[in-house]
């Protein structure tokens, strides 16, 4: 079984400090940590994407995916990183 975690931080409902306190435990339980660049800014203020991935890998998350809005995503598995461009939707066409 694969265990994904998406903290989906909502600072108006839960203080960022509560997420920061719990995230290492969540990473220890998770196979995948997926979060947005906005979540990253709340959870590890000032950290680069690479620093954040290293932090969460050390806490136990094997795969870290950070969405970057219109710039795509960064995926890091065990420290090997790849940046993925945003996908351009393709609309089906009718032949004939």
C-alpha cells in the first residue's frame, strides 16, 4: 500500500506551526509527500526547493512532489530530482 500525504496548509484554520510540528511524523508514515509551493513557503519559510526535499527525505518521505503553479512541478525520489513542465491540454479532434 502506498501512503500519500498532502498537508494542504490552511493558515486561517490551522496555524502553520501546527503543520511544522506534525510534518516530520507524517513524513515518517508516508511514501509520498505532495504539496504546493505556497505550502512550502508556510511550512519551511526561506527554504529552497532542494533544501525542502532533503529535509522531508530525511524525515522519511521517499517521494516529494512540489507543485509550482504554471511552472510545472518538482519531483524528488530519494534525492534524485526532476522538474516537469506544465502539461498543455490536448483536446480530442474528430477525424473525417
